C-alpha cells in the first residue's frame, strides 16, 4: 500500500472520529451557562489552531533540517505540512470570528492571539506563493527553507508586538479570553478533539507528501 | 574577521558609487516618498482629524513603502548584468556579501528617509527640533530590522516570477513588529512624553534587529549557493 | 436549561458546518490529486 493510500485511510479514520467529536461535543458535553451553545465552537477552533501551529512548527524544523543535510525529503515534507497547515488555519480563522461575534460582540478585534493567527495564515500563503513562483526544484527548496525558518522566528515577535501594543492601549470592552479552568467533561472533549485534529493532520500530510511534486505542478531540475 | 568587514565595505562601496553616480534610483525613491506624503495630505479630512493623531502612521506607512521600493533595486542591477555570478566567484565570504548589501541598502534607505522626514516636518508642520535625536534613533532601529530581512528576501525574489509583487507579500508580515513599536514610540515622542516611556519600544526594536540580522546573515548563503 | 443561557446556537451550527466543509473539501481535493496520474 502506497503512502498516499495509507494517508487516505488515516484521514478517513480521522474524519469518522471527527464525527465522534461533533456528537460528543453537541450531545454529551454540557452547555456553558454564560456563553451558551456558541462556547462549543471552542472544541473545533482550538484543535484547528493547534494543528495549524503544529504545522508551522514542523515546517520550521523541516526547513532547518533541509538546509543542514540538503535531503529533498525534508523539503517535500515542509511543502506538505505548509499546505495542510493552510487548511487548518482556514478552519481556525473562520470559526474564530463566528465565536467572537456572539461572545465579544464583534467579528474581529486586533487581539494578540487573533493577530498572531492571521499572520500565521499570511505566512503559510506567502510560503505557498513563493513555492509556486520558483520553477527550479533546488532553488525552490532552499528559498522556501529560508522563508520557513524566518517565519517561525517571526511568530513570537508578532505576538509580543501586538500583546504589548494592546496592553498599553486597552480596548474598550473586550472580554479577555483568559484561560478558564475547564470542568473535566469539557476538558476531555477538548483533548479528544485535539487528538482527532492531530490525526487528521497526519493523514493529510501523508497524502500530500505522497503526492509530492504533482501537487505543485511539477518543476524543472537544473 | 577583519576581512569579513573589509570585503563587506568593498561591496557596499561598489553599490553606492554606482548608485550615486547615476542617481536615478535614489531620485525616484525620493520623489515617490514626497508623493506618498502628498497623497496622505489629501487622503484625510484636516478639519476632522488633528495632524498629530495620524502623524506617526503617515510617517511609517511612507517609510514602509519607500523601503520596499528601495529593496526591489538591491539585486536587480547585479542580475541584469550577470554581475552576481561574478561576485559569487570572487574569493569573499557570503557573509561579507550579505553585510555589504545590507549596508548599501541601509545607506540608500537612510538617504530617502532623511528627505522624507524633512518633507514630513514641512508638510505636516510637526515640530521636530525637540525630539530629533530620539526620533532618529527609533527610525534607525526600525529600519535596520526591516531592511535586514528585506535584503535577504530580495536576493531570493529576483529569481522568482512576479518578483515585484512577491517581495511585499513575503516581507510585509516581517514589517509588523518593527512597525508596531516604531509607530508607538513615534507617537509618544510627538506627544512630548518623557523619554523613559520610549525606552521599552527601543529595547524591543533592538532585540528584533539583533535576532534578524544574525538570522539573515546565517541564512543568506543558502539563497545564493548552488 | 436555565433561561439565562444566551440563544446563540445558530453560531455554533454555522461554525461546525464550516469546519466540516473545509476539512471534507480538502480531503476530496487530496483524494483527486492523489488519484490522477501525472500526464
């Protein structure tokens, strides 16, 4: 069985378990009294954010390894991880505002974490655009590795900049999403969901890695 | 180590001599900066928004555009004349090449920023005399971080399709932290806040500069070597 | 359920739907790309 095929099975199991997450979150997890049902968006939003961050972290690690040993497999993995990360970022960026509207009263605020996720998405897009704009395979690998490393180093700075900026200029009435100590049932649902999203990440990356260059419209070897 | 900086200086000098002999790029960048400032003047309602409120934004958006424009030029000339291949064959380290390019870009951008700052003070009637020292410090620290990453990226994008578009797309996220701190510090300076309030932003800018100048120097060889 | 719970279930449904649609769409995309051989 090829890697792509095994990836498909992992993805299918992941999707089946995702249905399980939905059922568990909707039926077996209590409604939070202050936030109402919208609080349950949390169970898909946070795991999606986790997968996106994981993807970016692994893009960075694979980029460093690529520049150290120049093994094309690391580049291929970084490309796969970046694309999958983009998909998870999209889930994170769409579910986030849908949660923020009923809870914070606005679709979007320039809160530190929101801004960070937005730039995570921009970095993924820039990374994929750069890959699309370079035809030479070796050049593409080196360029994207450089960008991957820089992107990973940039993220803490963006978080720091917005965080300090906003604490110096406080927003009018935005409820801070302080980490609440979750009751056991909710925590279990969240952890289950994080596990499922990680599995989906693995399945997607296996497929995308197996597809390889075909996903980027080939390339020329110089 | 001495060679490193000597060679870097040689590279920077070569670029700058070429630049100031023709003066086309620097003039274009200066005129562009002036035009952006003029656009900003008409892009606001002076009766509704006091100048001082948006002055930091005007200054920094102008500088961002000017810097971006300057970076596109950095490796263009080398590539057009296939001079980059010659430079790479020369017995100088890649680190020298990067630092030289960075220095040349910084001098170029600093020149444009000086012109921009004077025009800015003139057009928007911002009293600069009191704060010119700290303001130059803020501008210098923010520019170094931004141009360090920009020099690295401009070496990559020249060999991509849509280079002029690719550079801003890749670089703008890296502009955010310096921009945030610089705008904040500039605003505090314009509002005549005590200097101690600006110190925090200056430290963060310096940290960003150290991290990205180091990182870009280390990564640069990967963008030019085969 | 107490009456104080805000009636915002529609947002939850929307978010869950969008998340599922994105993930399913990406699965299908990968499936198709993995199946078609390189021409």
